[in-house]
């Protein structure tokens, strides 16, 4: 048995793993890279395996960084089953066509630019129609059901508590008379996510492939985040401002709606009631067609909610419905929000601010100090959301420079990912500990911290794989081969593009610093002349590069 890591290696997107055993090839997840320009270009590359050789696919959950390349897989000829929970299948039926639509829109914009410069138009990664066709391969399964893929391969999907339908997947493979078990966590839930139950604890495994998004950090606990959320919203609305929440359409949006509805149960003192009244008077807009459709999927899969929420629904109190909640379906309705003078809460996708209606809302709200931009989910490096959270004073949206004057807040406790404590608890929960752990879906710094913690506390060997590495899964874990991510000439081209993006940001930072220096009355003329000399030298270097 062997495994090859072909995505989410030392980064948080693009999940894709190739498992080989008992004469079969299985891929676990097939996700898009998101965020970094260099990684996003990998989406257009050929798969590192022959699609025709793949016998089965297992999908941990519907988020696009785990499912978003399935239509490309289909276009390349894959026609075998894709196993996923019913809720995951339901969500993919709206999320993959939506992703295809985004691919088409972005490609149209790029092609207009290419054609203006006399270049040939290129096709999109895939279309909405391609995505719809790929849905025919999905095979819905239930939690806790053991599925026989072949007489020698069995799988079971368990609740991961990360989003509706998310799964921890157990795979048993029998080879040479011996059965070995590998567990893929997918994305593990935060253990106190509204609506959902806690992740399933595993009894045993030979090998564990575990996410590590927050491997180096702890989250704020649930009670605190609801209080902070209310304070931020009430203070902004009292000033006459809007609260704009960039939210992942599936998962975080529904949890925020639940939290807003539930706040009234926590406290009843006068100050709290005043803030709550302010919140309840304000219109709450869910401005994302995908989020609206996903909310309907949530309502159709309430059997997956935790027991408390199910009882609440049975009593007639649907936590996804409350006075003031409004859904904006059309583009005209969305535009009208930015023309309204009524202080409002606007929840809009995408959560990392890369695509969708949220970019329009940021353009109209970022510049105004009365407003608040409230982040509630992970921001991958390189995304617009990450730039805003990191404190950049100006950002570009639709080619226009926008000042960041709004209040910027980040409530980390709303993350759908387990933090370091719960990742460790998941490892501790095994009655028979894994022989080896592979850490994926995380940034290198956090992965290193988590690795050291695991080794220190349970003394299990841990590997942080690089892209394309293949490991044997036996008593001695060994790298037996490695796929080169890019051919060297092509890699250098992409590296140049990535460096240009970094250089652009550094020049913008330099501009701000130099402006401060040259208008500093304490600076001598000699120092200003030296700065001018260095800028001239930089200008000459740039001219040499482009000439």
C-alpha cells in the first residue's frame, strides 16, 4: 500500500491524495488551489496521474478546495464512482455549477484582456455545464455505513463536524493476507460549531492523514465569540454604519444566522438587551445566491444537526429564520444594498473576498470609517481578505485603489477548523494509536508546531510531506518517488510571476515609508538626496528588465 500527496502540501488548498493498494487506485478529494497566484496556475495543469487508471474517488466534503477540480477530472475522462455523504452530494450540486460559472466569468475577463493584446482566447478551466455533467458520478452514502468497494477494500464515512456532510474517511485495504487501515480526516470541525455535532473520535488506525490548518493556534471559545460579535455589530450600527461579513457561502453563513437567532437566550441584563434590540432592528441581508441555496440544503438535512438544534426545530423555532432576515437573489437587489442609507448587516460570499458580490460591498464600504468589515473564517495568504486582515491601508478592487478606513475585525472562533487543542485531542482519542501521522492542509509554521507537540505528547512519528512525494505504508515509512510539480522552465516562469506580485506589494510599502521620510522636517537634504539616488538606481534596473 502506498500514498502520493498531490495537493494541500504545506498549504491549505488543493486537497488531492492518491492511495494505491490491493491492485486499485483511489483518489481522496480533488480540490482547487485558491489564493496564491503560483498555486492557482496549478489548477490548469494535467493531473499527476492517468485519470483513466483511477478506480474510485472518495470526497471528504463539498468545500471547493476539496471538490473544485471534479469537473476537470470528469472532462479528462474519469467515469468511475465518487463516494460522498448525501449532504455533500446535495451541496456539490449547487457549489460545483457555481464554481463553473465563476470559472467562465473570470475566463471571459481574462480573454477580453488577451484579445486586446492580440492573443488567442483560452477556454475556462471548466464550465457550469461541465460541473452539472460531473454530478452523475456521485454516489451518496450514509455516515457509519461500511461500503465494500472491492472484496479487499472497505470504507466508512464518519461525521467530521466541519460543515454539513463533512467526513472523516476510514479505508481498510487487504494485501498479502494483511489488512491495514488509513484514516483521512478531511477538515476537522471546531468542536463547538453551531448546528453541527462534534467530530467522530476514532478507535484505531495504522496511518493517519490529518489536516493542520490551525496547528499552531488556539481558538476563542464559543461563549466569548457570540458576545464579541454582538458588541461589534451594535457599536457599528449605533454609529450609522454597515457591518459587512465576508462569509463562506456554505457553513459559516448558516452558523452566523444561527448565532444571531440564539443570542437572546444567553443574557437578559439591560445593557445586553439594548444591544440585542439594536441588532434585531437592523436588516440582515444574505447576499449570495449560493449561500441562499445552501441554506435551503441545510433545512433539508436537519437530521445532521446536533440534538439541541433538532429539538429547537421540532418546537417550531427554525434557527435559520428570524425577523429582519432578508435574502437578495438578483444582481439588482445586491446593488441596491450599496445605495441604501439604512445601517445593515450584509453577509456575502466569498469568505476570502476573492470572487463574488463581496468585492462590490467592500468597494462601497471599506473607505468609510463608520463601517465594519467583520471576518469570521480563515484567510489564505495572498487573498484580498488576508491583505485586509493583515492591516494594509489600501487595496485594489476591480482595478481601483480603495482606502481601508473601515473598522476591521476578525473573530477567529467562527472558524470551521479544529484548533491545536482539538487536533491533539483527536490524536489522543485513538485507543490504538496510529503508527505514523502525515500532516496536510496547513501552513509550514503551524504544521511544525503541531508536529513537535504530537511527538512530545504521544511519541508518534510525524511527516509533513512535500508535493508529489510517494510513501510506502508499511512498518518503515519510506519515500519511494517524487513527482516534479513543474518542469523547470515552466516553474521559473511562474516563479517570476509570483515574485512580481511580491515586488509590487513591496514597492507600495516602500512608497508609504518614503513619503513619511521626505516630509520629515528632521531629515537633512543629504539624506533626501541619497533616497533619490537609490530610487533612480531601482528605476534603471526596472528599465533594463523590460527593455
